[in-house]
C-alpha cells in the first residue's frame, strides 16, 4: 500500500500552522481527559454499589470492562467513517453521545440498568482515541510524534485521577449516583468547542501505480489485508494489550484493595489510588520523551525500550504484592510500579503511525485500540475480579502483572520487522491539505 505521490520528498514539518496544531492537541487532550473521567469515576464507587446492590467482584469489574469491549468492537467502523467523512465531525458526535450516556447512569436503579448505560457510554467513546491519535499525529511533524503522543496519553491517567477523586468525594457528600451527573457535563461543552479544530484532507489510497480504489467497499479488503501482513503492527498490538491488562487491573481495583487490606474509608482509598494513577500520567509523558530521544538514530530501539520497561513493571509489582511488604512500604512499591506500567501508551501509538498509511491512520489506530480495549483494558478488571473471587484481591494483584512479561516478548519480536514496515510508508508524502475549521463546522466533506 503506497502513498498517493511516491515521488514527493519526505516532509517533516507541521501540516498546518503550529498554533492550529497545538489548538487541536489541547482540545483533543481535553476531550480524552473527560472521556476517562467518565470511564473511571465508577471505580471509587465500587464499595457503595457493592453495598447497595450486593454485587460480586466479577460484576463490579464488568461495569468497567463493558466500556472497553464496546469501544474495541465499535472502534474500527467508526474510524472507517471518520477517515472518509472527517475526523472532527466524528469526534464531536462521539463526545456528545458519551457525555449524555454518562449523565443517564445517575438514574439507574439496578445492576442491569447500570450495565446497559455503561455500554452506551462505550458506544459514544468508540473510535474516539484512534481518531484523535490520527488527527494530531498527522498535524505534527513525525520527529515529534512519540513526545506529542506520550503527552496526549497522559490524559487517560489524569482523567482517571480526577474521576476517582471526584467519585469518592461526591459519593461521600451527595450519594454515589450524583457523581455520574457531575462528570458528564464538561464533555458536552467541549464537544461544541471542538468544531473549531482544523481537520486534514484524507489522502487517496493506491495499491498499485495504475488502479486507485474508488469506494469504501473496494478499499476495505486491501486495507485490512495490508494491516494483517504488517507484522510489526500485529506484535505491537499484542504487546500493548498485554501490558494494559496489568494497568487496568491496578487502576480499577486499587481503591477496593486499599479499602479492604489497608482499612481506608472509600473516599480516602480513592484519593490514595488517585496518586498512583497520577504517577502513571506523569510517566506516560516522561517515557514518551525519553524513549523517543533514545531511538533517534535507530527508531526500532523504541521497541527494545518498551520491552525493558514492561519487565520492570512485572518485577516491581511481583515484589509489592507477592512479597512481605505492607502498609506505607507496600504503597511506595506500588507507586514505583505505576511509574513503569504506563510506559507503552504514547510510544505504541507513535510506532503504529510510523507503519500505517496516512489515508487510513484512524482505521489503523482503531485496530490498535481494538486490541488495547478488548484484550487489555476490558480483560484486566474482569480477570482481576474473577481471580479475586477465587483467591482474594491480594493474590489477584500478584498474578495479573505476569502479563507484562508477555508484553515484553511481543515488543522484542516486533523489532525484527519494524524497519521493513516503516520503509514501505516513508517513500513518499501524500497530499493532506488541511481543511479550514469553518468548513468543518458547515459540514464540508474531507
């Protein structure tokens, strides 16, 4: 799959003005931030919901996992539409949908209703991350991709921090259902402001020098065929998903762990867990910058760096939950593990953009998102809940980080094909003229 203009010289500048690119970054970051506020607010409410409705840990975990399952399943169709019809309009529609669905959660009366409402939140969020990644990674120069996406992927951690803290505080004062109404409103406002973001024109795809694709239906088969043959993408998807099993298990169950094993009140446990998530937010940006600089001369070394960081994640958590540490000493070990565990998110997105044609970057990012959400973010909370029901939460936390070893192996294997996959894309630069923001707001096709 070749760029439209293979004879063009490689351009590593901003696609539009730096000011417009950074405005797009800030707005996309803000929406991702409140996306995860809406997702994670529920984890600090687990003790309240468990007490009110007498739910098992497996059921509680499913209230987190269902969003990731729906996001993963719906991400590719949404991204395909976004790549053809425009990324900005798609993001606005999704943000409105997930914000309204979050607000509706406050009116649920039982587990089934809350589960259904959370699934609708996932429908609204489907494809948002992948479409946002495609937009900002294309507007910025390639040399900045790892750093910019590393900073962008601090938004989930920061949003999770606020969601966890707000959930605990609001539940203590006004009841747990009120928390959903409070966190759902900002997304509605940001969605309308996002109409001022500037999109880029979708470049045409050619699969040989004479026969360009002419319809979406004709495009699908070669697009997915090419992605399936891109070995780096497959191994990176597997590694990213495996690492996120560890991340999502810790994020989802740490407030409950601190409540049960450290005797903290739910709101105090939420604040302490938020500190752990905040460390992850900082680390995603730090590792995005560090890994990007370490791999300036040999870009495939980004994968080696990720493999080492994943092994460090497993080692620290194995000691924290499998050893004799307790109290403050254990919490410090958890903080150290949090600094390593969120290392992959920005770097993995940058690697994916390195090996995916600009005309289908939303779709390619959605493939990564599918693996990350269904096999990673959805699996972690549910798996930890099952293990907790069987063995207790302490042992569940000791076992789950073994997935980080699997992630390390996948990243090492991906190194073997990275250079050849990048070479296919970097031979030319397709035409991706930016689209004016007023054209987007008036519904102009891109």
